[in-house]
C-alpha cells in the first residue's frame, strides 16, 4: 500500500509509517502464529484492526470488540456470546456504537475466542483502529411509528464495501463513524458522527441531508447536500474514497475528517468527494426531525410491543444474556442493540417482560471506566452512584459520563455531561468531575459547554441537584429546551458561579431568561446579577471569573468535606 503524503502534511505519523512498511491485511494473515504473550507496541494497532485490544500497562490482558451492523443481533448470537463469556469468565460491556466488548481474555485464550466468534458469523473486524466503525441507525429503524425510510438495506451495502477488504482494513487516515437515520424522531442523536445521513425532504421527495465532521467534542456540520435514498450508498463510498486518498496522515491528533474539513473548508472537501461519484444531487432539503418523547409508551407501526432491557450502565452478565435469548426465541422477537447501551426486543404481541429489571435509569451513557480502560480515571459505571439518579430518571435528563477527555460517554452530546478526572485543587489526588451544560443535541445545534469547574466526586449529587432544581422551577418540561431558552443565554462562567453561590447560600433564587447571548466569561451585567442576589458569597463586582470560581468552590468544598487545598 502506498500512502501519498500531502503537501500540507509535514510527515507521516508513526502509525502511518507502520502501514507503509506492512499493511494490516498482510499482518493479520499471520494471526495464528502470533505469540500473544509477547505483544509489542507495533503489534497493537494491527490487532485493533481485527477487534483485539491490548494495552501496554496490562500486557497479558485482552479484550474483543464485536461488530453488529446497525445493532442487529440474533438470539443465537446472544447464546453463543453467553457461552463464551461463561467459559472464560468474561465481562460484557455494550458500547455507544451498538457494539459489544468482551473483557477478561488473556494471551492463552484470545485467539481461540476470536476464531470462534468470527467463524460463527460474529465479526470483530475493523471495530477499532483506522477503520469505518460499526454503522449505526435508530433502534426503531423501519418499524417505529416515526420511521419513514428503512435504512438497514443501505447500511448493509455500506458495510459490505469496506468490511474485510484489504485496501480498507486499517488503512484510513483515522476512524470514521457513520450514522444513517430514516426516522423523524430518533431515540438518540447522531450528530457526533463523522458522516451522518439525516432524514429530509425536498420537492416532495423524502431522502437525506448530509452532515460531515462530527466527533465526541464536535457536531457534524451541514454539507448542503440532499440525496435521494438510492443515492446514499454511492455518496458514502465517495466520502470514504476521498478521505482515504486526501485525508491527513501527519500529526495523529489532527487526522479526523473534522480536521480535514477544518483545513480545506467544507466546499473544498465536497469538491474532492464529488470527484469520486457521478451523482446529480440537490442542495439540502428540509430536515425532518423532531424531538423524541421518551415519556410515551412505545408501540410499533403494526401496534406490536417493545421490551427494553436496561443494562447496568452498559454491563450485562452471561446468565442474563441466556434469559434474554430464550425470551426472544419464545416470543419471536427481533433483537437490536441501541446506541444508548440498552437491548431492545421488537415485535412482541403483548407487553410482556422476561424478568424484573433492577436498573430503571435509561438516559445515562457511561464509558467503560478504569476497570476496562487504562485511559479512564474513574470506575465510571460504579461511580454513577454519585449522581442524583432519581431526579435524572424523573425528568428523563440525558447524561453523558466519560472517564477521560476522549469522550466515549459523549459528555458534550447530552443535557448534562461529566468527565471523571483527578485534581489537586482540593487535596492530593482527589477524584473530581468536570461539568458540561447546555447541549442542544437533538437537532445538532450546540455541544454542551464546559463550566470551568471541577466538582469533588462526593459532592456531585448536591451540585447537580441545584441545577436540576433550577430546571424544575422553570416552565420547561424538557431539559434540552431549558438549555436553549435559559442556560445558553448566559455565559458559562456565570452559570458556574450562579450554581456555586446557590449551593453555598441555600438561597432559593431562580434564573430568568436572558435577552442576549453572552461570551464564556462573565459580563458586567452578569456580575451585577451575582452581586445583587448573592452578596454574602460574591461581595464584589470587580473580579475575574476564573479566579472567583476557584475561590468560591474551594471555600465551599473545603468547608463541607474537610479537604485541605
């Protein structure tokens, strides 16, 4: 494989140099002869292309990532996975791309498990690394009452184009995430994808608008392209081919499709994409998208029922898998994995459930955490206990909980976002979380903003309760609308100080809708509001926002937790 070095790229990054010397496809032809107890740094990227994850900090431990196109999984596959998990005493984690991770494998059994899965129709290929990752859609695709265009047949064609193809295995400049939705109301947002085909209409024809350049910290942008439904596969191929040829392969942190658009401009990237197809397409149509009402009972188009198994923040045990598989077989249900980390059983004749589900909080997406990921600072899934779970459930607040800035919990594509970190602000090695607010995620309008604050883990519930109480007192029933109409009319620093001051003073004062959109730091008007309402906490209007946030938070939590800064 020959990689063309672009004029605006200084040099290939280390991973690209490896690809030039030895392509992933050639490397993986020898997978049965690899000595897994002696994995080196150069081996790991190649193994990721086969769905095998290993970290140098735990060199004898391995994980497998399983690919389920559009989240479709059969009862037979559930049973096979359960058998494997019980045999090797593994842990199952569902992901935000409707995939599955099996943790707890070692150098002695990883190859056996890998072969058994792939030989039985469960692919692990291209689930990690520089690949087109699992292509996702709404879990109610084709069957839900909001479904207009069934996208699964198109997603199958997209996957067929890249999966197990030597020229695509690990050879893109960086990962590409793809979402396709033919639903008017989606259970989850897809604007975090590199490439998103969203249901739209133009001149009375339903098709798709194209959005490009999303990632965990950015929203995909409108490419001003409308496609008829039969055109999206060819356009997908054009995007992948153009990115393969022209995407950046220099500094590793600047190689996503987002960075390509940032450098070349949307129009420049579109011109390169257009060279890869012969489509005659229109400019963007009207986006057919509305807010999904999670409070209504779910019935499908044919009036059949749906059972949703809410996982333990993406964790499921093997015995539960067996019960769920038997339930699906007995009721002839179609099984789908959601990108919300839950399991859906569609087409039930009556509203039956296989057993009592202990977890009823369905709106929190949690990353794997430090139990399974060396990048994470917290044991995220267990540390959800520090959140006000009852309030989150009551108001259907969408929460993204990540263990590091990589953002696998999608903390900026939600109502309230959290990153579990460590800080010395309140003492040595204190676990504390960054807070993000104001995401307008349904329509891809705004990512959540960082509040320039880090909250001790033990104080998270009380701090978030103050925010949720503000929402409860407002006239709004949906937190995302509250964010748009109220929170996002104030600066991030003002909101930070407002909630800190309320928590400190216990004053029951509530925000009014602002009349202007402000910057990240406090304006004079906002300083006056703080001083007027919380003079005992913020006695002056002559302050620097970041310094005042630091002072108030230290005073508050040093007093309440006994921490020493």
